[in-house]
């Protein structure tokens, strides 16, 4: 949707970007933990924080700062993009998961193009 809106308004020089927030420490999070994990609040808060590659949840101001940047003149050449503000959750955690999966996957014999079939040049010789 961000891409579509950005393309639609290019002629009017209106930019459109998206912010992809990760886990944010808000009163809602504190209330959720207290309600669902009574007596284990500190443990669950730590567990949720450690799930983020940077080891903590974002503060609301950090998400607001990303919005301020995207609205500023400093971002005048940025449009149609999604900006993760997630402590590395998308890029680092996903890359780490892929690395773990690929390290357990059986290796295939991958032949180069020339090894798969002879080229026309080699056939005609």
C-alpha cells in the first residue's frame, strides 16, 4: 500500500513511507504482562526484551523520532519505503533464522550452467 500511494502522488511531490515498529514498551505492555503473568512480571518483561536483537524494547519516543525524520526535510528524497524501527527484529533475527536453517539443510550439488549441458559452441566443434 505504501508503494502504491507513493506512486500515486509522485506528480504532486507528496511522499509516503511506512514505519514498521517492533516491540514498544508502553503501559499496555506492562498491563498485559501484569494481567497474564501475575508475580512473574520482571521475568516476562526480560523475556520479551531479550527477544529483540538489541536486547530491549523500543521507547515510544524512538518510534516518534522515526516519524519526525520521515516528515522532515532531511528525508525529502525518501518515498515509497518501509522503515523498520524494531531493534533489528526483521533484518537481524530473520537473517539469523535463515542461517540456522541453511546450516542444517542438506547440501545439493549445484552444477554451473556449462556443466549442466554443453553449450552450442562446444557441440558445433
